[in-house]
C-alpha cells in the first residue's frame, strides 16, 4: 500500500497543480539502458556475477519548468541466477523526487544544484527487510575551471525505510539487508572532449569523460568500513538518431580498495542506452 501511495504521488505531481504554471510545459525522457555489470554506490548488486548485470528502464519528468522533477526507474537483472544463487527477487523500483536549479550565473563560481529524495523498493521482498530511502544533494561548478573540467560534489544520507529491520542479512542475493544507514560523499570530475581533437573526420562527436572518488560512512551494506571506498572512471558519447532518439554507449571501470564495499578490486562494464525525449 505504501509503495502504491508513493507512485501515485509522483503521477499526481506530474499531472495536476503544475498544469496551471505560467511558463514551461511538461517534458521528459524515456530511457532503457543495458549494463553488463550493475553497481550501486560501488556495491556489486549481482554479487560478483560479471557479465550478468541489469537493464534499467527510466521515466524522467521535468514538471513544467518549475525546477521540480520526478522519475520512476525499474531495474531488472539480466539473468535469473548466478552460481548456486538466485536473482529472481533482485528486481528494483526507484521512486525519486528532485528540485534543481542554478545560482551565480555567468560568474566564475556559477553553481548548479539538485536536491532530492529516493525510495528504493524491492517488489518481490518484504519492505521491512530491504526497502531503503535516501536524501541527496548534488553541486557542480561548470565555469570554475577555464580548461573545461567540471568538478562536482554529492552528499547522500541513506536509511532503512521501516523500523525493526534485522541487524543480520536475511534477504535474497544482491539486495541490501540489515541496518545500512549512513552517509556517502562523492567527489567527481567531468570533461567533454570533442572527438575532432582526436579524429578530425568526426567533428561533431563529443566524448563525455568522468572520474569520481567515493567516501562511504557505513551506507549500503552491513559491515562497510568508514573509508575511501572506490574510484569510478568512465567515457561515453551520444549519437543523435533523429526523431528525438539518442543512443549512448559507454565504458566504465571501478577500482575498489575497500573490500567491505566490494570484494572485487576491479570491475569493468559496458552500457548501451536508448533515450527518447518528449
């Protein structure tokens, strides 16, 4: 019942109230992304099942230019099993509300910001065992570096959705269990590299380069140490297919010095996303 109310609230916000806004209109994207490995704040949710990642289907809504946004994401494992374990209960549903904007425009310290809340639901499992919530705030500074590098910082506060969750793992493989409350700090760098700098025959293509360092303070899994948990490096690009369709392939690599987050030191995956804008 609670999950249905949350989903209904997102639909309600997107269809009423804001319809009277003087500026803007309802817009958004539909996105389907295949990932060969699936990580969540550095944690391998497929429990080391390399090549058995997940497919993410996402509806993002921009609510009439008000700065408010809503999204629903469905995460489905690409395989029903891994080794001797099962992933049939690892399906996820994310419900997210956000507010974003910018300040100090046209200044060196121009800042883009997004604040939001996400509810993580596991439809095939008891809410009291595995469902999780988080509040987050993300800042980025697109003008601070003349060379075009964009630094960012994201702060996440995570907690269990209901009281009484047991303190030991009891749920299916690949899902959070026990009290996983805590903070996550993410320092990121982004840079858009024109492909023409490397291949003059493709002057309009842009490579999106990214790097992030993550400090985890006990969030996401039982027994996570308060430490610098992992680094993530990525490169992706967008291909305009016309008719508001965009194809986005990417390659990512994670180095995990903190074994309490992920027992695998290194994890590399590819992703392919198809997005429709409306």
